[in-house]
């Protein structure tokens, strides 16, 4: 597999055609996977906001006060309000906000970004990243798959890595169940989240900070002769960590 960042992309503004911007700078092929950072998708979709757009309610005020009390760091209640409005549910509200977005992703602060936003205070995640991926793919002349990516932290490990928020033109996972290992044992639980793995790989070439390369292309990657699954986010019934967090209380 070849993996490369698309060079020379301009600062993306609301209304920009991401597919056109990419194809002007990369000769895409039908079997490519185009991995687009959610930051530029959000900018193109006008998902910027100012803190003044989120006058805090009682819950946001209480959340901000509690976080400040337990961490010693000042928390703007307007930011807490933005997180609440972008979330379907809060899994943790101290010592930080861990939320489930309306499209199913679980992350800190509902994925709201405060960096690389030149004309606003906040950058919200796309409302429906899979729909965003489908729109970008529909505007490509090549029959390439598209994955909308983001970086997020991981439980039990330090650091962040790329994950998929939405995708189009390919399954989310390779389903190995029913296949056998080299000793003939049948695989019973292995479902490989290939959109997450490709997103993490893309992060290696797009980088973070001020690199200005928010799109990568994976070329030569093959799904293989496996079953496919479109399930990416766990539902509550199968997410035992989420169930435990809902019962957990923070003790500083």
C-alpha cells in the first residue's frame, strides 16, 4: 500500500468543494481511499461557531464550576454549553467532558476543536460525517472511497490516534468470523475496523499542528475476500465500558 498526503491545499472556507480541491492536486484512481480530516469538512460545511452563540444554562454553569473545582483549571461555561448542545449524552462530566455525539462517536468535548479556526472560536464536528463522506465521494470523478477522520484519545493508553467518523464507498470493517487461522481454528470474534486503521495510518502523513495537509490518499490497499460490516460505533447494550462509566463517580 502507498500512502501520501495531498499537497498544496488552501485554507478551506464555507462552501468549498473538497472533492474539487483534492482532484486538482492528486490524480485519483478508482481504487483509492481518500481520507479527509473532519476539520476541513466542518469548515466547508460552515460548522464554525463563537462562544457567544452558546449562552450557558444551569447545567453548563454547574458542570464548569465542578470541573474547575476538581482540576483547578478555569472552564468557560459557554464551552460546556456548546458540548452539551452537540451531545446526545454525557458519559462523564468530571474531571472532563466525555460525550456521545448524535452520530454515535464517543469523545472528549464532543470533538469540538479550538485550534486551526482562524475566523471563529470553535469548530464543531460535521453533523453527519457519513453523509459528508457520501457527498464528497459523489463529487469525485474517480470511483474512490472516502473516509472522514478525526484524532481522539484512547482509554488505557497515552496519546491520540486517527479514527474514522464517517465513510462511503467501502465497508467499515473486515469480518473475519467464520474464517480459520493457520491451525484450523475458527475465528469467532475478530472484526477488523479497517476505516479506523486507515485513518490512523493517514495521521502519520498528514500530521498535526500547522502542517496544512488535511487529506491523505491510500493507494493499493485491498479489502480482500472477506465479509464486510457497516457497524462502526457500539450500541449501548454491547458497550460495557459505557455502562460502567454511567454508574461511575469521580473521586479526586
